[in-house]
């Protein structure tokens, strides 16, 4: 089985390595690239916690050289991967919400945080954390620290491979990636290939643009995390091989 991974680097390579350990060949065509922004954080002394919905936010803070000023704060991470990245970068008190924005909102609402929360985020937000926590009396200060820039074209050789059966499946990790895939690829694949090509999606929200563009073999991970995506790929590979 051969899989196309569409997530940005360096996460794409990490997924390829994990797939290789499962005996699955994979290559990457990233549809988003992280771009650095010239950002300025507010005074950090008054914050009580850090909320993070992407490893890219942590990487942007690391690139800026401000992590040391934040590492005394507890980190509330959207999922296990982001929590792991926070620990790797030196944060001692890290909590994982289990993979969804809604769970992160609930975890923060129940945490009884005494003070404002700093939310370093990307330019394209999947949810408004500050607005979601207003009913709970928690003030969130959102700082835009990075941007994920969409690719404007798709490699011709990869498109030909998709149409000709060179890939059995495509892995899609975000709704925005799904939307870009539909824009760059969806209009160029035949109707038959849209029915035949398998797409592994992190969640139902990620899958919606693909279903709306007439991709029919859409598989959802049991949980919105990398472990579940690997399990999905392995189960599909075994099904394909008949074992």
C-alpha cells in the first residue's frame, strides 16, 4: 500500500516514519507551510496559564526565543501531540484535552484558573477560544504568532499518480487542508477516481469538504489523534492485503 500524507512539515515526516514502521510506504505533499510572523506578546507577568491548539504555536514561540519567559505557566493543550511538544520544550505542568477544541474549552472552564489565559494562535483559527470562555468568566488574550500559508498548486506528477492508482489512500489532518485538497485536486480527478480513492480523516469536521466534493471513500479516525490515524491506515492496509 502507498499513502500520500498532506500535512505540513515537520509533522509530515514524522507520520511517514511511523507509517514505515508499520510496513506502509508513504510520501508527503504538504498543502500548508508554516510562515513566521513578526509578533509582539503582551506583558507576560500577569498571565495564569497558556492555552495551545497547535504545535506550530509552540514552535513559533520557540523561534521567537520567548519560551523561557512562559515556562512557569501551566499549559492546556488541545491534544496529546501538542502536550508532548510542550513537555519536550521544557514545560513542566501540561494538561491534554484529548484532541478537540470543545474538550479544550471544557477543560479550561473546569480548571478554576485565577487570571487571564494567553492563547498563542495561528492567523486562521478553527475556533474562538476567547468567545467560548466568556460565559465561564475566563479572560483569554489571543496573540497571532504564526500563519499557515496554502500552497497555490499541486505537483503534476503527484496528481498523475493519484489518478493512475499510484496511491491507495490520502491522509488529511485538518479541515483547511481538506479544503485546499478539494480546490487543487478535486476538480482535476475523474469521477471514478473520486469514488475509488480512500481518504483518512482526523475527524468528521475534516471530512466534510471532501464529502461535499464527491469523494466517497472517506474513513474517519476513532479519535482525533495520530495514534488513531495510524490505526486507521494499518487496518486499511491489512484489508487491502487480505490478511
